[in-house]
């Protein structure tokens, strides 16, 4: 408990809280704090979603969105998902979080549709633990039915690490998701360990090139060659390709010249709140 008190004291006045500190090296302490806080966050509606548009070719041509969780913590400032998701993944808490995200993402689409807005596909991130759990497909199909959203408006993003688990189980779940018309993408592609034969066996739709490769793709770099290789791989496997973390016109142009024109990144849009998306969808604000 003293550790926790010290941790809280340290966090005071900081903008971005960090869950994992040396004081929390003790796994039990870390889990204790996190589980309590995440359960509280779920119970008291602390989480929100941000939505980052995905565009084809240019800013005005929005294809869909990625839902990204946000945690404006009541006393500790904004806690990054890069911080708490990996820790939540150590326990079944991640399933509660992912379910909350799926529910909210579909609810938001229903709200937009009820407002008469054109709804678009929404991608949600899913942890590997969740993909292979027994409850996923039932949960998703019940939520789709409840909000009256068709499966083709939902996309599931998973990382390559997921595929290191029981591959046959992954394939079986993916086939069930495909039966609901849900799209499946591999997120952060190129940073994991998936073998090419896995890619061929899985019913995938999209590869998302990790932003670490996109960063240097505008220069004649090794990373540019990696981007080009991933794009060609996607083409030969007949997969769609999305570049994430596009921050400059130079990167976008380089990617276009390699044959990739679907982008997500700050150059086009940062993750936005729902009301900003509404303005975009209704064209109330110019698409600057
Ligand atoms: P990700 O799924 O690869 O999401 C992309 C991350 O890149 C997001 O960070 C996004 O805000 C950020 N990003 C987008 N465009 C740019 C850009 O141009 N430049 C830079 N520097 N960054 C950009 P975020 O929202 O902090 O999320 C980090 C990671 O946390 C996500 O990576 C994803 O793995 C995980 N995550 C976020 N939301 C969820 C969720 O609802 N469930 C699960 N399981 N994981 C989530
Ligand atoms: Mg993602
Ligand atoms: Mg990614
Ligand atoms: Mg990432």
C-alpha cells in the first residue's frame, strides 16, 4: 500500500499518467491497482472512444474509421492505451475493455444512422486473448443484432502476435466472423512474427503497414523498401492495404507511387471525438 501511495504522489501534477513504474514492479501490486481502476472506469463510464478517419487518396474521401479507446482519468490525466492495454492484456480485463469498445462503436454507428448520417465501416482493435475466447463471436453477433448494424460495417484489427497462438483456433474464429461479413485486418504489420504461410491460410481482408515503416518511407531508406515489399505482398495475396501513421505529404506521395493509397494518419486526421465526426459527415465544417 505504501508503494501505491508513493506512486500516486509521484503522478500528481503530471499530464500523462503511467501505470507501470518501478514502484509497481511487483506484479501483484500492479494488477491490484490496475484491476481496481479499470473496473472503476468501466463502472463509472470513464472510457471514451476517439475515431480516426481512414481515407482513400485524399482527405475528402473518407472510407471509414478506427475506434481508439481513451481514458481521461478523473485524477491522473489522460492515460494512453499504449500504457494500459498491454497491462490489461495480462488478465481477462482486456475482454471487458474490448467488449465495451465493440458495444460503444456499434452504438455510435446506430446513433449516427438515427441522425440520418451515412454510416461507414468502423474498425475496432481486438486483443489476441479475446479473439480465441469462446465468447467473441456470440458477443459480436448479439451486438450487431441489438443495434441493427450489418456485419460489413465492422472490422476487427488484430496484431500478428495473435497468430502465434493456436492457429487453427484463429482460423476457425475468423471463418465465423467472415460468415457475419465482418472484415479482418492485421494491424502493425511487419513488426510481428507471422510467417507468410499463415497469411495465406487466414481469411484476411487487409494488411495495415505499421507506422514505424511509414515514418521513413519518403526517403530512399530500408523502410521504404519494406513498405514496398509489404504492398507487393498484399497485392499478390489479394489483400487491401492501409498505411498508418502517415504524417506528411511526402510519405503519402511515396506510398502512392508504391501502389498504396489508403491512409490513416495525422496528415489527414487525428483521432476525433464523435461530434467532430458528425460535423465531417454532415459537411458542416469544411474538410480542411
Ligand atoms: P493501433 O491500433 O496501431 O492504433 C494506431 C495508433 O497510432 C493510435 O494510437 C493512433 O492515435 C496513432 N496514430 C494515428 N495516426 C498517427 C500519426 O500520424 N502519427 C502518430 N505518431 N501516431 C498516429 P493510440 O490511440 O494511442 O493507440 C495505441 C495502441 O493501443 C493502438 O495501436 C492499439 O494497439 C491499442 N488500442 C487503442 N485502442 C484500443 C482498443 O479499443 N482496444 C484494444 N485492444 N487496443 C487498443
Ligand atoms: Mg489498430
Ligand atoms: Mg497499428
Ligand atoms: Mg500500434
